[in-house]
């Protein structure tokens, strides 16, 4: 086992991805969400590597130290899953277990859906595998939550980009605390809606202090990772949102297709994602989308930042799941 996390750059699928890596053994890919980076998995590297796994966490397309294509349509679900498959092969592996959190979870679920021959097992944190609905997602969500719902607010190029890039340190401090299980603002958690006339940062109050799982050094580390793209620090990640309805169109051939690999789902009971319309029914019926579901784990008191807020529980559940999988070729 390598003794520390190592960093390098890999050419995959026509772009450069920065990766963090530790350990030797069967490959486990860790895919971060918005607005995060490889650093969100800082508590998983050591335990998984010590257990005999090769752990790799990329900065995904548009994030951190990785390349940020300019075109919005370069961030479709097929580009994102294509990056994952290409990365597995670029690392010299035939297969991997793919773990995703937040936006990384849909990428993990879809990679398993599209390429079950390459994905040995799949894990989603926070976001479950959501069936493809009869209408575009933003149409459905907007009819219930309005145009201020953050995923709709993010659609206008440049607006949210500038608001977030103006003060990344404040964004990370406020958002990481505000969407956590320690948030003093939303109890119970509710979908993030920007009231007309307010700014994004205005919806995220400055916390009085930091919870025990988060330090000022952590916030500074996230902000440093985003410094690479300057005024466009958040644009790559926001472009993922700008492909939500396009992804719905592109995935029509996979309507009603289940994920045919072993799966694990974990989320906190105070995760804002659980408050989205219809999400309670999706979580209650996970076996419909993932018939080989190993387990669905609920973490009491945990908010949205699953692997950061509850690293010991997440690591234990991951190792338990990994131990049930057949040996890698």
C-alpha cells in the first residue's frame, strides 16, 4: 500500500483529469458532487487503501484541477460516464467499483446502467437511482417548487457562476454547514429555493461556528481547489445542471431498464435530497431500479455531505459491501 495520497493527471475521453490515488488492489473510484472535489473523500482514502483497495478520486470534468470544456453540451451524462469508463481503462484496469456522492451518484448509477460489464458494484450516497419520468425533470420540479428552485436558477449561464465565484470561501463555509445535519436553518430540511430578488449567497446565512466534522482548513482546501478556474470556478459544475433536461432526452433508450450490478445506497435522514418531490417513494422502492441492492442505509442526524459528516459509518458500510463482491479479475 502507498503511504500517502498521490496526485497525477490522466488523459481520458479527450480531456485532462486530475486524480488523487492511494493503495493497491481492486479499483474503487470515488466520484464527488457539487460543489466539491477529490478532497471530499479525504476520510475514505486511508481506510479503503489499508483494507486492500486501490482508491482513486478524480476531480470530475469541469472541477478543481481538471480540464473545463467551454461548451455547455460537453457535460452530458454520456460525457461524464464516458470519462469514468475511460479512466478505469487508463488506469490499466478492466473493471471497478464506482462510488458517487451528490452529482457523482447519478454518474455512478448511469455508468453501472450503461456498462455493467465494467462496473463490479455501484454505491450512491445521498442521491438514489431515479427512474426516468414521463416529462423533463426541470418541468416536473418547476411545477412544484417554482423557478426559484436552485436547479432551475442555475440554468441561466453566467448568473450563478458570478455569484458563487465572487467569494468561494464564503460559499463553502455557508453551504457545507447549511446543508449539513448540523444546520440551524432548515429543520426539517426542505428544497433549496432562491426567493425572487435574493442572491444565492443571500440564501446561505453565515454560520456561528463550524461543526466538529468540518474545519477552517477544510474550507480553505476546497477554495484552493477552485482557484484554478478563476471567475469560472463554478461554471464547469453548473454546466452539469444545464444538461439535466438534455440528459432526459438522451437516455430515452434506457427507459425502464434496471441497474444489473450489486448496489448500495446511503443517505442521512436530514439530507435535503430526501425532501425533493417524490423522493420518498423512490427510496422506498429502490429494488425496482437496483434489483441487486445489497442494502439501503439511513444515517440518523446526517445531512447532505454524507462521507464528510459520517466518515466512520460510511467507511464501514463501504467495506462491508466491497467484501460481498466476487473477486476482481
